[in-house]
C-alpha cells in the first residue's frame, strides 16, 4: 500500500513508525509525508495553486533531501491513499476549513481519481500546554477535542463523506485513563504540550493508521519502538523500557476506537 500524506508536523508524528509497524504485520505500507511546519488547509491550497516546491519530503518516517510540491507528488506514483488534515491551531474552527479545504480535496480527486482520500483527525493540546492557540479553546483539552470532532466531521460530511483516521479520538480516550491522565500524575502522550511523545504518543498514532488502513488487529502486532530507534533526528532516551501494561492499554484502545470506523 502506498500512502501520500499532505500534512505538517502532526502527520510527521503519525507516520514516524507506520512503515515499521506494517513490516511486523501482514500489510506492508510505504508512506510519504509532505512536511511544512504548521501548514494549514489555506496554505496547502495556496501551494497547490502556485505549484511551488515548498514541502520537505519524508519517506517511511525518515527525512529525504528533496523539496517537492503537492502537484508533482500526486503525479509521481499510483497512490492508494492520500491524506489531508487541518493545522492543529485551526482544527476546531469550522470557518477555517471552507473553500480552501474543498479546493484541496477537489484538486486531489481530479488529479488522482483512483486514490482514496482520508482525513487525518488531529488531537487536542495537552492540559497546561503553552501553545499560543490554546486560548481559542479556553485552555481546555476536552473543549478543544470536542471542537475538532465537530469541525472536522462537518467538513468530511460536506465533502463526500471523507473517511476519518480517528487519531484525535484515540488520544482523547487514552487521556481519560489514569495511566495517561497528566493532571493525576499519569504519563504524558506529548513531548511539548502538543506534539506527540517519541514513544507512546507516536506509537499510538501509527497504530491507529495501521489498523484503519490494513484492517489488521493491532493487538496482534509485535512492533514497538526501542531506545535504538532514531527517527528524523529524534532518539528515544537510551535505556528506556516500555511498560507492557501501557502498551496493552494503547493497543486495546486503538482497536476499540478503530473497530467502530472499520464497521
């Protein structure tokens, strides 16, 4: 399976371990991520219209030395899946999707009509996050998640019922468990209040993508990152050991949420 993600640092987080998880399963996945930090649907639309090569190309979680355009990458291969998403800061603002989002989706459909479009539902910021946009959502992680769910769902339904990759929902579910409830001393799924942590956070997102696209049960997959894994310059702290109970909780939560979407 070949996936092209038109995204930003949040799709970078989501795809970092996807290829490795797929190698441990029965459905190999190659994923290309088009990266511009904080890139919104408005920016994607402008970049498509200009055709400029502004995106750093990432392949299976690793930087390449190529700078590319959306236009050329859509035509570069036969993509099974093309994913789109909104920038995190605007992800819960319905008006931010509008005509720009429609333009991006329509361009993809017209350019690669045999590819299927998915919407990457991003996650809310962590309680206590210092991200400057958090104030739009009352500095509340749950309020931000509800806004994301509503705005992204509306956009997808209005643009041909685009299927959703429910990363935001899974992260929200996990934050409700004591093991990952930071206000109660649980493990943080973030590394800075909004980007995912290099181990549990990124692993969770990749597990969601894997189960949604492969249909395989992540609970039967043997992969998880270890301290020797280096992805795009980020190295898991030496000597880090995963908590098997937390891994099991992540797998079960991912499977429970994704099963609803796969039905």
